[in-house]
C-alpha cells in the first residue's frame, strides 16, 4: 500500500476542493441566501403551516364562508368616515347623518344577504337560490319602508345619504371582489 501525497490547497480553499463553476482547485462560492444547498435540510415549517391553514379553512367554511365580511365592513366604514368628514365640513350635521344612514343601509343589507345565504348553504344547499331571492325581497321592502317614511326636508340630507349608498356599494363590491380573487381555496380536499 502506498500513501497518496497530500494535494495542494487551491487559491483560497482547502486541500482537494474544486470550484464547481470552473473545475479548478479552490473554494466553491456559497449560494445566495434562500437558495437550498445539496445535502442541507430545508425548513418548510412556515409553508406547511400556511398550507394547513388553507386546508382547514377549505374544509370548515368552504364556499359558505363569511370571511369577506371583515374586509368589506372595514372598507365600507373607512369610506363612510371619509365621506362623513367631507359632508360635515361642506354641508353640516344633516350630511353627516345622511352618510351614516347610507353606510348603515349598505352594510346591513349586504351583511344580511351574506349571513342568510351562508347559513342556508351550510344547512341545505339546494335551497340557496330561494333563500337569496327571499333575502332580496325582504331588503327591497325594508328599503322601501325606510325611504317612504323619511321626510325629504328632514334632519337627514338625502343627497348625502344617496352618495353614501353609491360609494358604499362600489367600496363593498370592490372589497368583496378583491377578497374572492386573493382567496386560497382548495378545489380538492388535500387530506
């Protein structure tokens, strides 16, 4: 048995190391941060927890989720506050009251529909369309009663109320669309 002579160290490395990019002796460059290296375990704990949360939400709530209400109500209230401040500065207390009433009408009507449809969908999905129709009819009747009993020249400025309803409608629908577009929901149960 003959002993092998020790190899000479490369220009900046240990004996016997080769640079993978050149194939010449020397220390290999470290990969950038976040790039997995061969033979080194990768920690996927964060990704696994996120995937589990998505799977749990998909199983527990699915399409009958009321998760959008938090975002929609937050956006609606923020828009109502801004419009209320502008209305108060421009037209006074009547405008503020009109904005408050318009914001409550939009929030109440959309929330009512979402809760009714989600509850019926979870309990008896075949009757969702009927429930949505009845919820719509009830909302129209309530809105008619509110508008018919409210005097045009009363303490509530109806123009600001109408503006708040229009703004609230667009804000709510925009927030709801954003929620749906960014929602991660499994089509097939991963379990």
